[in-house]
C-alpha cells in the first residue's frame, strides 16, 4: 500500500533488431501490445493487447501463462545446466505439431501471453512503475532488456 515510484516516459523509445522491434511511447499507466510469429503449427501468429495493466489485469491475463519449449531441445538445455526445474506443470512442451502437456494449453494464445509476462518481468528491473505504451513484435528478453537500459538512461522522469 506504499505509493510506488513511477517513471513517466517523456519521449518515444524504439529499438529494432532485424524483424524484431520494441517501441515505448508516452501514455498514462502501462499498456501492452505484443505480437509473436513462430513458424510452428501450434504457435503461429498471436497477438495480445492489454489496455491498462494493473494487478487485476495481470492476474487475469498473464500470471497463468507458462514458458514454452520444444522437446528436441530439452536434452541440450539440461546438459547446459538450464531448464532443470522445468516440467509439464510449469512449461508447455511442443513436439512436432502437438502439445505434450496432458491438459493442453490454458488458453489458445498462452504463448503470446507468456511473452508479455516476460516483458512485465523485465520491466520490473526498472524498480518503478512505468507509464508507457509498449508495442512489441517478435520480442524476447534481449530486446526487452535493451528497452530497460534505454529507459534507465534517461527516457523517463521519475516521481514518487
């Protein structure tokens, strides 16, 4: 219940990396539009738009979305010491054109919702609530973190 510090974006920030891009524009509150495009029959193109991300919207729209991966990559990840806590309860696993999880997807667009959840987690590194509209196309942690670095470098005004 303590008032949270806020960062009010004062100018647009846009980062491109080939076909991937992320753009933050000033607005009140946090708004997210996220699009993914995977050459995989189960994922394909998905988009989500959240007009105002608050605690209720976070719980309703994003919190349930699991990370995802491909069965043919599991052994390589484990050999590299990664994904050791992953199981079918916290990860959507794809093999060919099917989801291996017995209960399937929690929502048909769970993949893009997880990517938006990743964005929210990366934005938490700002240490303050962000007032901005964030548009992302084919993003990921590396692109999100570049945006966070730009924001910390002075694209916003902090307030209490």
